[in-house]
C-alpha cells in the first residue's frame, strides 16, 4: 500500500495563528519576574524586550527566505540538511525530539495543569508514596545533569499528560482540525491578554504610575555597571529569547500549507510583529502597576496574577487562571501539531524510527510521529526532567539560529541568480546584524555560565551541557544511517 501524501489544508489565518500560538505561551507570564531579578531596571528591561524583538524579527526574515526556496515539510531540519549536510540536519531534529519540542510540550502542559488547580484540587498521592517508602521530594540523581523529582506534583502531571494525549489524538484526526482549533484558541488568547492589559491601564489608574517605567533599580540594590551590567543584560535577554522562541515552528508544516512560498513568509512576518508589540505592551502594564520591584518579587513568578490582584483584588484570580490555561492549551496544540513533522521528515530520509514516515490513510497526518512525540513528552513530564533539560537548551537553540542565518549567505553564494519568492530586506546587513548580535549573546551567555558555575551558584555549565545533550544523538545517527544503507529504512 502506498503512503498517501500530507494534505495541504492550512491557509494564512491558521498559519499565522500557529506562529503566534507557538510563541505566546507561558513565558510572558513568568519570565519577566526572573528577568527583573537579574536586571533590576525597568528601562533596561523594556529595552531588552525591544532589542530581542527586533533580533527575532531579523531572524524571522532569514527564515522566510529559506522557506521560500525550500517549502518542505521539516523546516530547519531540511534547510540544515541541504546547506550543511545531513549530519547537522539530524542533530537539529534529534535535539528537537529529545529536548526542545517534546520538552516544550511537557513544560507548557504542566503549566496548564498548574493553573487548573485554581479550579480543581489535584491529588498528591502522599499516602500512596509513603506506603512505598517514598516522599514527594525523593530525587533521582542523573549523572552530569543533576536531580529530578518524579514524585512531585503527580496530580498535575496526570492532568498535563491527559492534555498531551487529547491534543495528540486531535491532531492525528487531521491538520485542518488542528489548524481550526489553533485559529480559535489563538484569537481568544490574544483578546483575553489585551483585555487584562486594558484592565491594568484603565481600572488600575489609581494604583499604577507611568513613572515606574523609568525606575532604575529597587532600593537596596547596587547599581549595575561594566561587565556585571552586560552579564545581567545577557541573562535578561535569555529570558526574553525563551519567551520569543517558537516563531520558526510553522516552517515544519510547509507541506500542509496552501501556497507555502507565499503564505508562510507572510504568516511569520505578521505573527512576529504582533507578538513583539504584544510583549512590549504587556510588560508596560506590569511595570505600570507593580514597578520593577513588584515584578521581581511576584509570588511564584506569577506576574500577571499579581498585577490583576493589585488592580481588582482576589476576585480576579479565577479569570487570570482561565487565561493562563487557555494560553497553555493553545501553545501546547501548536507545538504538538508542528514539531511532529520534523520527525516525519527525518524518517523519510531513514534517520528516525522508520514507521514515523507513515501517513494515516484516512486523516493524511503523520500519526506515528505524533504518537512517538506524545509518548516522549509524557516521559519527560512524569519524570520531571523537562524542567532540567529545557533550561539548558536556550544556548543550543541560538547556535542553531546563527547557523540558520548563515545559511542565507551560503545559498546566495551557491546560486546567486536563483529565484527567491522572499528576499531578506536589507541584505546583507539584516542577517549580518542578527549573526553578530546572536554570536555576542552566545559568548556572553557562555562566560556568564562559566562564572556562575565557578561561583557555585549553578551545579553545571548549562550551555556546554546543552551541547553535550545534543551530541548524544550521534550514535543514533550512525545507527540509522547504517540501517538505511542496509536497505531497511523508508526512503522518500
């Protein structure tokens, strides 16, 4: 029986919703708190959100040119395979499966379950664990990585696992169904976030102050300067980049988008501009109501909840929890839908579990790839390892983004007269600026990581450990390549 093709069922609105939904998840509601502790200055923090937003837009332009030339299912996996060879392409896909994509699904679904506790009391299974001689905080120690806590928050993990199973099953039933759900949930999420911003500025006018936007540092903190300031900015940028991440995921589904060379670049640019403006406005509302001190000290890093509490009191807690759940649901769906296409593309080249290349005969979706992704996400979720490994991936992700931007120069040199449905505006300056700033960010992050490790404030050098985790894919790469040469794997 022949493998049916993937179905081109997504238009501009659904594709743009996937761009926004993949980015606007939990980060904007929690990252500002840690960022304010690292960089206690409202003007600097607002500048960080703008700067990282502009750099994200520059990176998005580069992605658009690549999509225009290679509108293939798999996105960056396919681009790296074409430009740098299949080894680099495989490591990208491997990192996406083991850490980034599946880890994001686990983390965001857990965020959904955490806010569900505002409405339903979730069990902790304390007595069951005690009968087994275990406690919630009993750790599993992983050599070279640290401790994970599989017995903590078991009720949350079960709810989150249920969400992963539900959205995996829904996306197996058709990309059109998943895209329609994405369009609805992203629209509702944007309207809800804009509503709480309006509440902050209008109802909170008696407690807020525009003077907070120029508040340089909370009392008792020394003024940052020199390398200390640069390091603090780099740490804050890391949080902002984490919140901005996901804008390239839509390229994974190029094989299921109508007129992909035209639709996907438009969706990426429009979606990126929308979430940049949204993030800056949301942060203005945080500082307006709470000040940089209040943002830094928000209980549990729940900045949006603390802001609404300051404006309307405890009565707003349920509304905020519902919005957080909606946001997490939306992002979990977009991440589930898009990332599975990478493993499908890898399997078609014989570089992943070969059945992942199969397309469901009725629904025309990569159902095996979706199921494997869901299963690994649940393993990361139940073991509690998602939080540990995803914190190490920001550095790796930006190494890959640098390679993405450099691919523009490589392809233009190889084929200077080639047809480009989308060309990076301001070439070569725009991709060059992106590469320079991203490289500087990587260097500063590495130096800061090493200093933190030497000072004993973190147990390992996260950036280098993230690289090491990616390289664990090499034995699998050689194994699958050997299987392909043996004629076992599926071929495209």
